[in-house]
C-alpha cells in the first residue's frame, strides 16, 4: 500500500467518533508521516481535512491522543511550511488550551509546536500577536503561565528583533499582578529575560507606563540591578529598543538605533570547554553574527581539539556525539558536541579504516541538529557540515546526499540566522563535494518546490555544479540538469529565470547541439532574454551567482616554505563564493591533501579565470597533528 493510500485510510480514522478507532490510528500516524516523501507534501495529498481532524484530536479529552495530534501537526508543519497558514486560525486556540493541560508532557509538546509554527509557518511576531490577546483573559492560570514560558523561549530562539515587544510588554506587566502566584512569578521572570536582551530601555518603559504597584516595581527594578551587576545584560548593539509609547494609539512602537554591530540574541556568552581551539580572535559570544562566505572559514576553525588514537576511541567518540545530539535537552551541550565533531576533522584520524563509515553513521544525529528549534544550534550544525565537506571532499558525498534535504528545508524558515546559514552551508557542500547522487536532490527543488526562494537558491546551486564539477559527473545527470534549466528559464520568479539563463550558457559551452535544440523549445521572449544574457545585457541577480569562482588557500604546515607554487589542479578547498572576481584569498586551513579533482570552468557570463596565490605561514598546527 502506498503512502497516499495509508494517509487516506488514516484520514478516515482521524474523523471517526469511535475512541478505539482513533487510538488505533494514533499508533500508526506518526510512523506514516515520518515515511512520507516530499512529493506527498507538494500537492499529492490534500492536508486540510487531515489537519482539521487532528485539531479536534488536540481539543479532545484523551491526553494520549492529544499528544499524538500535537506531534503529528508539528511534523506536518515542518514539511508544509507556509501552506499550513490557513489552518492557524483554528489550530492556535486548540494549542492554547493544551498549554493548560494537566499533563506536563502535553503542555511541553504544545509549547514546542508553537515554536515550530514560528519557524516554519508564520513569523514569531505574527503568531504571538494572535496568541497573546487570547491568553490574557483565559480562565486557566496554567495557560497564562504557559504563554509567559513560551515568550521566554521565543526570545531565546529568535531574539528580540523578531518580537513586537512594545505590544507584548503591557500584557506581561498586567500578568505580574495576576491573581495566581505562579503566573505572577513567571511574569517577573519573563520581564527579566527581556531585560537581558533589551537593557535599560525596558526599565525606562516600565517607569513610564506605571502599571505595576510601587512595591512590585521596586522589587522588579532591583532584579534588573542584580542582573546588571552580574554581567548578564547584553543588549543588542544594532537593535536598541526605545519602546516609546505611541501617542496616537497608546500601544507603543519600537524605534531602532542605527549603531553598527550585530544582533546578539543570547543573554550570556556560550560556555566553552577548556580545550577550545580559537583562531583569528573570534569570540564565542559573537554567535548571532550572520554566517557569510567571508567568515565561514573563520568559524570552521573555532572547534574543540580532540585526541583520538584508535578505531575504538573514534567509535566511542562518535557514539557520544550522537547521544548528545539525539537526547540532550541542554542546547549548549549540543553546540559543544557539534564543535567536538568539527574537531574530529582535524585530529588526524581520517586514515582509520572505519573513519568514513563511522562518520556516515552520524547522519540522523546531524539531521536532527539541522532541524533544531534553536537558531544557534542550527547555525552551528551548518558550520560543522561545511567543515566536514571542506575536509572530506568527495568522501562526504554519501552524507551530503542525506543532509541536503533538511538543509533546503531550513531555507524556508523565516529566521534569517537559520536560512542564511543553510544557504552558505549548501554552497560550501556543493563546491567541495562532487557526488552524482546529490544532483537529483538539488534539481528536484528547482522543478518541484512551491517556494520561490527555494527554487532560486537551488537554481544557484545548479549553476555552481556547471562551474565547478567534473564533466563526467555532469554527463551522468545531464537529463536532470537539462530539465532544471528548462524549468528555471520558465520559472515564475525573475531571479530564478536569470540564474537559469546563466546556467544555460554554461550548458551551451559543453553541449552546444543539445543547447540549441533546447533553445528552439522556448518562445521568442525567452530566446531574446537568453541572447541578452549571453551579451551581458541581462539584469544581475543577488548572491553573486554568475561571477568567477575562487577557492581559499591553505595554511602551510610547520617547516614548509613561505610560498606555494601555483597548483596544476583544482584544490579541494572551497571557493570564496561571495568575493567573486576578486584576487584576495582567505586563510588556508591545515588539512589533508585535496581529494576533489578537476578545475572550475569559466562561465559564459564571467570570463575571468581562477588564480592561486601563495600564503605565508602564520600559525602552526594545533594539537591533534596533521589531518
């Protein structure tokens, strides 16, 4: 029986009024959803009826069925994304009620689902604006307390910039005087969490509003002073909120400062192990800086040194990493585990017979880290995947094929830290790892994805394949690549069309007859735009997708000469894709000899050629030896 048939049968059982039938369906539902492929969520199955039935489950009296429904909706939301938005008006009230459930597991799952909806379906600001008014007067005190806990978690996950704090703070201040002691205490804790991110503007806003009693206000301000004295207040440098009260509406507005810097979404800097390897003066507290292709190599080098001397130690080490990523509730431990995994790439164990198999066994754990709700964990996972691709080259292919799909799903998330990290990671993987089975995964997104952003990004990745990959690998997947170019040239998104036209001329360089035959299939306007692209008249697109690519150089091993001769073949190291056409090189990393063969080909739209430069040795190899 196909997945579609199973889902149709389950849909009938979901709507059944018989409790026994619903219990039987709940035992199978999560398994079927986990087995469903992307095409099931791209229109092959109508999810509206299934979701409406699950909403009734959430509102039911059986807590076990409600728990399964919450988990099922969470799985569906991560795959459907914005397509689930029409169901939110019915879904959110049901989730809000479950925040006050008598079972702790149900309350936690409801709060977790809200975070998923903020990540995949609607922005945190939009979701909170719908939730907060409904919760304020809710008769269940646990619901009011649960909403405050949800606010604190949202602040940790997304930062203050993603929340309309000026609209939320008055409600929190009112709950600080709630009739229930638990709600009052949690409201104070939530205000303290906000103060860690916002700083003094929150104090000024509270004094201006005069909502709290004098005694409670004095107590709260003393808590603020204690946080400040302990060094726990770290307001964002580029997003100071003045929280000025709106004179016309009385609700308040947020004024953004223009000071330079990067948004710091954390109250405290991350705790690092004593063995942390730092280079380039990178601070672990600068974790909310957007990942770019310029700073990626610097972040890759921020790893924890690892000492492994046998295959057994390698296996135990990877099992420990997997256990932390799969089971730890402490997100800081998950970040440390990812940095430990990066350190594995530099400790000289890649010659072990079971190295590739042991690392490939981590695929599910790494995928779970990529799907984490905390943006900093996702960012760290993207850096780690980039490091593994950079160091392992084509040996990373099997793992890359499995991880590309979750990486592409992050592109759809509304949180900039997450989707930008995924984009930088995807470009690095495609640039460093040439593995033919990756091509269908990428091209399917160009031809089938409902998201214009995802199609645009993946059209960019197709262009990278044409520029960097060996022709023999391209030939194996030629029909798939041709279909992606044809679909991209006819895409509804203008940037996707522009990038695909550039890919067309790269395709034309190597398969001119095939390209001419494809050209005849396009209408006159498409052919005209293709000719304009060839002559350099087409409008440029963002992300530097059509420029000449350059790979960063490597640092010399201790005792080597100060300069390196120009290599005859392309290095395994990664192109600096954001500095296309420039001649400066990024610092080289200490690695094993290159595994990727072949040199990048020049594009039709960018005739400049790749250059290699020598580099002076600035830092010796760290503990762990040569990779």
